[in-house]
């Protein structure tokens, strides 16, 4: 089955809603399973639960099918997202424009070419879709 991973903030920001809407549409087009991911940062006090994430998405978009809600903890959001994408063997990763620039910075620190989409396709075999 095709898999789409979409990282979001909690509470859902306007950017997260746009990114999630793009991911929902993409999952529908490909009859895919959607994983909605939130990363709790170790260095922050806030801890979001799967239940809170599911309720927030439900309030914004209604009842969705073929959706998993995942909350992970990590020091770096982008690294934690990559771990989830690898673990899910995702076919698509939907990220917002703001997140794309942070990923470029992270990738630039690892390789000379800051093209995050090419880097992820090569390393993960996942297509990156930038929303917004």
C-alpha cells in the first residue's frame, strides 16, 4: 500500500492545516495510508498525545479513513521526521514551505548539494511534496 507521511505542529497552525490538506488530497488520489506525525521536542515542556493530535485533526477535517496518528519525541524535528519516513517506508512526504527551508539547512550540513528533494529521493526513495 502507498504511504504518505505528513509532519504537523500542535496545535495545528495555518501552515500545518495547508500541509495536512495537501497530504489528505494526495493520500486520496493514491488510495494511500496517511500518517500524521507530530514531534515532541525533548527540550520543550509541551507533550502532545496521539489522542490530542487525532482530535485536533478531526476538528479541522472531520473523520478521516486510513489515517495513523503518531507522536514521536526527539531533539531535532527534521531528524525525527526522517526516522519516521524510513520506518514507514513512505512513498511520499508532504512538508510545508517553511519546513522545506529548514530541511535544506540540515541537508546542507550533511552534503554539498542543498536540494533536499533529490537527497531524500536518493536516500529514502520517497517523493517530497512541498505544500503551501
